[in-house]
């Protein structure tokens, strides 16, 4: 079992380098989002989803070629669970009837086919619905971060709340930037993964902040940088084990779960990696940068009160 209880890595000594790296990644992500944008799925842009079934496994290239010959070259084709089930996504076309579109696509696939193609499902998402989903999804992330800001401010101290929210924004922006770079499809399942990343990253950050608070009470002769360094080192074993086991599950989902949940698993993989990095480096470094020290963490003792520190043994 991994044991870093006695680790003494100088994380805070390298905080400026880590924050510079984070700044580069964030600026790069913002640039990509501004220039390339996200590859929104049909959930957000609107369009038609058609599910068809084949009696035998079929090659996706064969399906794409037939659709291209029929005038649907921009269709997104992927397996839906097995190599016999195919999901076709079509962007909306102005003035085109949805029912007629699905029937035409089905005729194109059936034409010249040696086996019968089964039309299983047709779904349509209008552009207006897609726009509402995009707006509501963005608001959901903002509400989540505001709630976290209030919770951490009440649970710890307002400087910690600023550090935690900035660390979460760091994780979300970089994850979105990588999706923009890869042009992976961004749909509702990926949005759900982003919200899960916020919760996962916050959990790690809260654990580190809790240990920082405890150390301020115990390590009375150390400066703020040393106290935070010790806290991160003490939680390193827990962070690595938690992140490692989570990544094992997510990698299994990504490689074996099929195309339907690939982007969901990818968003979580990126989020866990970036969130682990931010919990170790960014969250504590931001708290230190906002002025967290012993004077703001330990309550001022009234005259006559016992000044014995919590956790110290009495002589």
C-alpha cells in the first residue's frame, strides 16, 4: 500500500511554477474556446437521431459510404452498444420534415442491402430546445460554483472559498479547452460529467483545507507555507489512491463501454487528472496567495482564556 505519511515534498516552494503552468493552460483553453469553440452535440444544436439494427455486424465505413452516396455525408455514425446497432445523428436542415428525413435515410440504408435493416428509434431535438439546454447547462455550473463559494466561506474562511472556486474554475476551463482541442462531441452526458468533476475536485480540496486548518492549530511555530506544505503531503497518499482507483474505473468505461459513453468517460478522466493536480498545487497555493495565515485561521483569545493550542499536550 502506498504510504506518503512521512513525505516532505516542497509543493508550496514550486507553487509559482505550478500557477504559471495553470495560467498557460487556462489561457490556451480560453483561446481554443474562442476560436474553435465546442463541438456541440444534437442535444444542444438540435437535429435528428436515428437508431437502426442489422441482423449481423456491420462496418461503420459501409454505413457512412451509403449515407454519403444518398446525400447525407455530414451524418455522424457510431455503434450503439454492439456492432449490430448503429446510431445516426443528423444536423437539422431548414424546411425539412423530420418524419420524411428519417424515412429517406432508412430507404438509403435499405437500398441494395443484402439483409433487412430494422428502424428502431427516431428522435428529434429542435434548435430552440437545444438553445435552452445550452443556457440551462451553463447556469447549472454557475449555480453550483456559487453554492460552493457560500459553503466553503461558512465552513472555513472566505479566503478559502475564493481559492476553492478559482481551483474549480481552473478544472472546468481546462477540461472544456481539451474538448475544444480534440473537437470531441459535447452533449448532455458530458455536461453531467463536468458537474461531477466539480464535486470530485471540491471533495479533494475540502479534505486538504480541513487538514490545513488542523495544522494551523497544532504547528504553532511554523509559517503558513510550511503548514500548508505539510497538509498537502499528509493527504498525498489519500489523494493518489482515490484518484488512481477512480481512473481505473473510468479507463475501463472509456475503452470497453462503447461509443455512447466515450465522451462522458473522457470528460471524467480529464477532470480527475486536472482536479487531482489542482487539489495538490492550485487550491492551497491560491489560499496562500489570498493571505491565509495563522491570524485568520486561529480565533483571537480573550484576556484570561486558556491559550493552549488545540492538539498540544499540556506540560
